[in-house]
C-alpha cells in the first residue's frame, strides 16, 4: 500500500502543468501566503505615534 502525502499530490499535479504556466501557479501560491508582519523598531514607533495622534484627535473632538 502506498501512502500519498498532500505534498506528493501537489508535486504530481505540478508535473502536469505546462512549463509556461508555472509562473502563474507560483503567483497564486505566493498570494496564499500570509503577509509578513513588520517587526522593525521603526514600525513600532510608527504604530505608537499613530495611537498617540488618535488619542489627541479624540481629545480635540471632545473639546
């Protein structure tokens, strides 16, 4: 009995796709991947600044 993994099935399916269409498949696969979350200190500083501006805006709106 042969156990076929999902990866094996994907590999077999890819073998059936013409070489000229593989770029389209790669674009599709990459679109399914979650976007990386920025972790750089500058990104955190931006997020902090954004929250502070929102708090100021709320304060001004209430005034």
